[in-house]
C-alpha cells in the first residue's frame, strides 16, 4: 500500500520508513496529550463534585442539627489529607455565605 504524498517526499525505502516512524511518533504524542488532558479534566470534575458535596453537608448540618455552629459543622466535614489551605479557605468562605442564607 503506497501513498502518493509519502512517495513525493521519499524516493527510497529508507526514507519511507523514516516518514512512517515520524508519523507514528506524532500520532503517539497526540494520543498521550489527549490522555493527559482527559485525566486533568476528570480530576478537576472530581474536585468540583467533592467541594459541592462538602458544601451541601455543611448546609445540612447547619439546618438540621440543633445549636450547630459553623465550626462544628466544618469539623464534621473534615478536609481530606492533601488539600491545600486555599481550598479550605474557599470552603470556609462559601460556608459563611450559606450559613447566613440558612439562618435567615
């Protein structure tokens, strides 16, 4: 099976082999890049879902637990090992907003 485009560039079998190897490398890198991006998107979606579940748990705790404080509800939804302080601060900021909404 011969392709006219490759034949126009390559005149010897060795050059054809070189172009086939280069094409395979490019295809392999594209597949690897797709897998990398897909994995990063999945991790971001998982982080977002985790944060939404934690927010809902804090709101439920504040709403249904008698005499619950923001601190006690946040402790019950303890951060998972490895989370950064920025994520925890963001969650606390969101919790403050939801606590004022719930208390109204």
